């Protein structure tokens, strides 16, 4: 029993360290503003499956705090905190909605609310001047087009997350169970 618990805690620590490394590395590459938070959020899936949702939420909170404090690209950090960091955990609850169409509507509404919350914080509460200037010089129609494109990317991410969770459960989890 003791080995099993310590192995799970070690797995949690290693995956959190890897997620933080991805977040820090994502600030070096300009195109990784969205990729690093998405990959960091995906790393919370094994924590949720092996250690439970409670420890996964604690890991998300720790990663969120560390990202805000230490990641130089604050937009990437806020995207992790508001959008892509907790979505794999939130998805476990949203998947319980019985009707597929209602689940799709709720996921879309949640995503759009989180996008507006994220950029509301970035633009108005804790203004990041580079992003404020970028949004000031962008036409409203272009911003609406970006929101539509973000929704398309969200659904691609959701489908990829389904496949990654299935692949982890079928292939990686049995291998990992030998060591935990």
C-alpha cells in the first residue's frame, strides 16, 4: 500500500514538473502560446486517472500559480489558468451530460465564457500592454473571426483529447500499473 501511494505521488510530481517545463519552454517559441498550455493540460489526465480528481485539481492549482509567477509569457500563463489547463479535468464532468447535443452546447458555452473571462482579465483587470495594443489595432470583425477560429480549434482539441485519453487508458495505463 505504501509503495503504491508514494509511486502515485511521484508520478504526480514528475508530470507537474514536465508540465511546468513545457510552460516555460513555450514562452521561448512564439507559436507555442497556445500549444504549451494545451500540452500542459493534457499532462493532468494521467494524474486524474492514476491519483484521482482531487490531486489533479491540486496539481492544476499549483501549476496555475507557478505559471503566473514564473512563465515570462503571461498570455500563455493566463490561457493555461483560464482555458486549457483545467479543461481536461472539467471534461470528465462534462462527459457525464447524457445527451450529445446538450453536451456540445454546454462545452461551447463554457469555452466561450472562459475565453471572455481570460481576455477580460488580460485586457481590463491586469492589462498586459502588448496585448491591449494588439487588440486596439484589430478590427472587431477580425476579432469575431478569431473567436470562430478558436471554437473550431477547441473542437479539434476536444477530439484529440478524447483519442489521447483512450490511447492512454488502453496502452500506457497497463504498463504504468506495473510500477505504481
